[in-house]
C-alpha cells in the first residue's frame, strides 16, 4: 500500500505532469474550453451570475464550489469588491471570498474585469489544481490536505489565518498533536499558541514545508483509518466573520441571482 507521503510526493515532485493529466480529462477540458471561449463576454456581475457554467467553474476554481447555491451571498462578495476595508469579502475570515472578488474585480474595473489574465488563464490554473487535489483526496484525504497546505503555505502570515481555514488547522493540529481541548480556547490564545509552537515564516521555505508535510503524513496515517467522507467538511468554505442573522438575510434576498 502506498503511504500518504509517497502519494503526495509523487504528485508534488512532478506537479506540471500531474496538472497536465488532469487538464486533459474530457470533462475538465470541456468545461475549460467553454470557460475560455466565453469569459471575455462577461461584462457585469449580472452576466457572471447568469451563466451557470462560468459561475460554477469560477467558484470551483476558488474552492467555493459548496457555496454555489448562495447566489445572493456571492453577488454581494463580487459587487462590493475588495478596495474598501469594509467590503463584505474583507469582513469574512475565509480568504477565498476576497480572492474571488479580486479575480473578478467588477467593482474596480467594470466591464474590463474579465479581460485580465488572472480572470482567464489564472482561473483555469486554479480550477485544474483544485480538481487535482479533489481527485487525490478521493483516494486519501491526507494527500489532499498535504497538497492544499503546500499550495497555501506561502500566503500564510499568522496563526489567525490558519485558524480561519479548517483544512490548514487539521494539518497543524496533526503536526503539533494538539488535543481537542485547544479548540475550546479563546481564538486569540489559539493563534498565539500556534505561533509559539511553529515559526510561520518557515512556510516561505519549500524545504521546510516539505519536512512539515512529511511529519504530517506519518502522523495522519497513525491517527486515521481513513474514511474519506468524514473529511470533506474540512474544505467547505467558511462564513466566519459575519453574523448568522446577516447570512440568513443575505441568502433570502432576491437580487437576480436565480
């Protein structure tokens, strides 16, 4: 049986080939072809919301596929953009919403928002990587966690950013062997504990990240008999940062996001 670390390393060490294999799959190639042929026609948030294939492709590319149903919520993310510190996306702890608003920055660029490379080739690259990680996770959730952490590591600047992402938390919890009781602590204390236990600056060094993930993989296998279904929720988008009442209110709005 191939170990978690071996499976992760096989994909990571030849990532271009792994991504090319995924990109060539008929279903991926078909959706990518449609996306590239039509994204330039999207000039407004309304256009974006109206084309279900564009909308679903873009959300999956940003790891937000599970939020596709919440169209009023996503509309608010895109409409307010990211320039204002009070913008909706910037109030959310999950950075994936701000990344989506930055990629499709209609608020700042209007009809030209989809003309930028980040909204075209950049989204395709995100979609392909996301699909690769999901496929790896279907066989072994630990491999998906390792690939995800490797991708996100350079952008992590604090313990609080780790706490905002359940998948990152799972990797760090496993590596540090944190007891479940830690989750009951005040969030600021949790962040401080993580930063005292691990040097976040090390995440900028690929060699150190690789060593961390080697430890993670070994400990993961010791802890988990591996039921893939039980780990899917680790990658679900978070709406932490705004109240439940506001979420309910937003999702009850009829703003054309049918």
